[in-house]
């Protein structure tokens, strides 16, 4: 990091970067927040364009969050999009017709739909494997393999992938690696430092943090990939609006406080739910019994604020969804409020029923994105619903 006069300064720690981001005041007025630049068009003085020429190509409000995600992830440039899925699709624009991608069996339903429906229409073949098995990854590589798409922890079963291992395999074969880092955020997991090429976020979730915006973010440390991503962003135009950029920048400032509070609550609930008679299993890396715990904490600094719970009976799910008062019941996560998701019918509805069963996503599985409420109120509410 450098000062205005070009002098090098000591790198800032993540909590400070969250607050001050790339710009912590408006250069024109000194205002403590970058204004919402609503203009779609910029004046070309004497017919010559300046730093900004048209809002699709660049906007000061959007610049703020694009700089922030690059700083937080250790990238050289960030890109902000109109949604998390727009970010995923735009990141995958680095691939072309005839390419082959390896993807996890267990991943977010929207990503599964894109890779199963949209990518093949673009001439991109996809093979789904147990990506936690490095041998399975190597065996799935074809001469035309150009990408490996990752989630860790996976959504919703919390399978843990060895990011360094996959990155090592990919690098030797000049294969790009993409990681959806939404669950962990850059505060808990920095994939670029582990060798991953492209980090992707749904800014709708923890980064925004208040369930009031749609946003997607992408960053990379590779200048060549930056040029290609920028070209596609400008050509495709699925950019983040100035107002949502403002909301996202504001949300990022409080990420540390929100995520730490949610993570603390999540651990309490995970430990208690794992002992509840209505519960078969809790998937959460913070539990001492979690199978992938050692690997997870070798590449992440926290367990996060999301967990999945498998109940004994399907009727218990119905009762829980009917009874709880505090959680919002919705296919989302990362808000200040607790969000309860029935994965089968909500977040993973796009996946055919037989495929969900094969993957272990049953009708008895629910996901909890734990908010910042008093944990005892959350526990009272959940136990009333579980009976």
C-alpha cells in the first residue's frame, strides 16, 4: 500500500481494510462515504473521454467495491456485477467453446444449474466429481480441460476441498481454478494466497450483510486474467448499480463484527443441535467431531456462520418451518438476521430429486445462516420448532 506521495506504508490488517477499503473519503469533497454517482453518461471535454466515459465501463461508486474486494483477497483488480450468478457466469467467460470443466458433486443449486444447463449450451463440457478426492480430480482431467470450479466448504453438505492440492494439480497443467468463496468471505479464507486463480463472491450474502441488495464480485491476482475479465464485463454489461455499490461498500465496513458474532452464535447452536434428539447430524467445521476440520483450518481461519442440520423425520422439517418465529425462511444466507433454508425445495430446487438424493441432500436437511441475534433467543425458538 502506498500513500498519496508514493511512499510505501505498512500493509493494513483485514479489519482495517474492511473499514477504509480502497478509498475512505470522497476525493472531491472529503465526504466520509463515496457518493452514489447515478450518472449514466460523462462529459467528454473537447470530445476526449476522461477516466470515465460511460457508466457500464466505469463508475466511481462501483470502483469503490471493486478496489475493496481486490484489497481483501490480495488481487490486482476486482469486478462488481449485478448478482452472484452474474459474477459466476462472468468469471467462467474465461473459458470458451470446446473447453472442459471439472466441478464438485455438491455445490450451490444456482451454480449446478449454470454448469448443467448454460455451460453446455455454450459448448463447454462439465464433469462432476468428488472434488475432495485429489485422485478423482486428476482422473477427470482431459486434454481439453481448462477449468476447475470449487466450493469449500461446499453448499450445503460442508465437504472440504484441499485448495492447495487442487491448485497444484491445475497449475502443472495450466488449468484455471475458480472458487466461490461466499461462505468464508476474504476475512476467513483467502484462496488467491492458496494458489487459486479466481475468487468469486455473492456480495448479496455476508459482504452486503443486510439482505437488501444483489451483488457479485470477482478478483484475481493475474494481470492477464484481469484484462480478459474487464473486456467481458464491459462487453456483457451485467455491472453493479451505483446504489447497490454504495450499500455493498457500507456493508463491507461491518463484516468483521457481523461475521464474528454470527460465527460465535453458530458454534453454540451447532454444539447444542448435535445433542438434540430430533437431529441426526450437524455439518459445521467448528465442531470437534467434524470430519474435515483439520483440512478446513489449514486453509481458513474460522468456521463461518453457516451450518446444515439433518433431522430424523421429514415431518420435523414441516413443523420447524411452520413454528419458528425469528429466522427468515428463505433461500439465502449471510444477513444480520438468521436465515433458515430448506435446501431441497429452496436453494437446491434446481437439482433433480434423484440427483439430490444421490448427493445426500435429503428432504430432512435444513441450512442455518446464523445471525447476530441473542443466541439464547435463537435456541429457544429452534427448540420450540423441533419439539
